[in-house]
C-alpha cells in the first residue's frame, strides 16, 4: 500500500493545509504550559488549584486575596485620609514587617511560578517550545522577584533613614499653637556638629495650618539674654556680654564647660537653644543641625534647584582652583553652586547671605515634588541622614510631613533680627520680642502690615538696590530678610 504523501487531507478545502496531529498537540501543550505560568502571575495559586496540589493552590490564593484586600484598603484609606499614609511611612515597626513580608512574598511567588512551569510538563514539549517555556518562566520570575525585592529595598532604606536620623525622644507639644524648630547650619566634621554655626533660623510653624515664619538670627549677635532659669542664664545673668562672645560662640563655650551640663547629651546645642529662646521669647520645640557641606549632596539628589540669581555670586574663594561666578538670571544650580549661593560672603555681607539662605529654603520647599522624591529616594535618604541631625522623634515625622505639605501651598513669611532694625552689637530685647510676635501675628492674619513696611516695599519697587545678589542693602535692609511673601522677595 503506498504511503500517504504530505498535503491537504482528502476532505480539506482546496488551498488549505492541516497540521499533523502531533504538531497540533505540541502547540496545545505549549499554550497550556504558558497559560499556567501567566495564571500564577495574575493570581498566585491558580495554576496549582487547576492542575497541581489543590491545598497549596487554595492556601496561596487565600493569602493573595488577603494581601490584595489589605493593599486596596490601605491605598483607599491613604487617598481619602493622607495622615494614614504619613503614619505608615514613618512607623519603623510596620516598615520592618513590610520589608520581611515583601521578601517572603518574592520567594513564595517565584516558587509558585516555577511550580507552574513544572505542571506544564516541560519535558514533554519539543525543544523549541521547551526553550520558550524556560524563557517565559525566567522572565516572569525575574519581573516578580525584581519588583518585590526592589520594593523591600526602598522600604529598608526608608526604615534605616528613620532610625538613623530620628530618635526615640518624647514628642513636644505645640507652644501657643505653633511648633518652633531651630535650624542650625554649619560645617561639620568629626566631633564638630553644631560648632560655631554659620546660620541660625527658627522655623515657626502653625500646628494646624502649616503657615510658616522663618526667623533668622545673626551669628554675630552679642549682649543677649538666655532663657530664664537655664544653665547659661545662671552663668551669664546679665547676658552674653563677655569679650568676643557672639551667638555662634555659645556652642563652643558650652562644649568647653561640658561639666555644667551633666544631664545633657548635646551641651552646645542645648546652650544655643537657651540663647535663641532668650532672644526670641519663643519656646523651641525641636532642633535640627544641618551639615552645609553635605547639603550639596542633597541638592544633587534632587537634581538641582532653580533660583533667581540677581547678581554675580562667587563659587568658592579667589584662591580656590574652582573659583567662578554664577551669572545673573534664572539658573538651575547643582549642589555646589546652591551651597555657595547660600553661604557666599565674598563681595557681600552676612545679612545678604541670610536673605539668600531663605530663598534657598523656599525654593527647596516649593520645587521638591513627590515624583522627584520617589525617583531619587535612595540618594535623598542617604544624603539627608548624612546631612541632618535632629531631636524630632520618629513619632512626630508624620505630623511634620503633613505640615510641610500644607506649608508648600502657602506664602512663607520672614523676619531677620539684623540691621537696620536691630543693632546686633547691643540689641534692644523688647524691640526684638515685639518684632517676633508681630511677624507671627501677621502670618496668622492677626496683625495688619505696618505702613513703614509698605513704604519700604514701594521704595524697593521703584529703585531696587542689590548687594550680594539680594534685593536691598545693609543700610536699608534686604527684602528676603523681612517679608510676608518670601517667594516674591526672592
């Protein structure tokens, strides 16, 4: 009997071909194997429920259902009530559990995908189909494991950041409805945190609205009082009036007399806090020390910051090999340039520098978006933990995140206790206290803008003098140092 030649079956329509039964069966087996793996990707355990160990399948699907329901509920709650998201992102115990859970989920899910590949009976597939099934399995495993482990890494970075930067101290209540946070900025090295700070600013934040007033104190202020009853007040009952004693030297003095601060882990900071409280008549809730050298790493992690450069600003000193100028105009500055914009004094003065520092603070607050923060999260967390040391406890992080988001949508007010309003060599403390109270009242809408302030603003509009890149001069004052809208002044 002659063998049947390949070709259309006798009953097949003209012009068509029918694949041999073995080839069709092979394709069916391959599609089934791929389907089992895809099912596991979409619903873990479904492949085992259909073609494998049903007990394992049921357990995996129940776990997946619980996780999916929990995730959906948390996402919905976070959208409807933002404080929940902030609390979850700052709870180190929850973050630790989530990190371990993501790693366990990665391993378990990958094992289910591999088992789904096994259930597809790869040894029964043709060699091309077998290779394709292995490729699909590897791709799915890599995608699932890579995504979950990256998520575990991000969660771990967040947890380490919180543990490293924030302590376990007790939360301080708002004073008269406001949180007053002292920001100390200066160079840092081994054992040098807070030593002779270059900048001292109190961020007074409304505990409900987030409305913020930045109150800056000059580092060269002298003859000022300390908080009544403090260690420094007992040592200097008539004020810090010793020879060569300035505000930025309080920390050094306290460090040299640490035996007076037996119950303090940070005598220099505690002494400086008592000085700032005596000067401003505000209760300082928390403090944060900023390493200005590390600040440039934070700016680079954000991808730079856009600033309105009003005049040439030197980067470095003339003796530095990298010395150059930032040219006037709207500029996107990197970390090094932003650092020097904030601290340059060459061809300028301390008070112009204080004004520029406020402009940098405002730009950072306004320009940092959640998308940029998420994209560069690891770099930002690493730079922040190396840049900042603070007394804010971890339990308060979510509160301050909420306040920062509220402040982002509002005008920032400023006050600098500098000439011509305040004589830094012999300050009138009654005047200083009144100016601080007036600035806070105005920010809260409880005090009208003084006519003097309006005249000063008109003068700047007509003939804006500039010194060191800031509108104004030391004789008439700098716009950013006393303003009800820092964004406009910058």
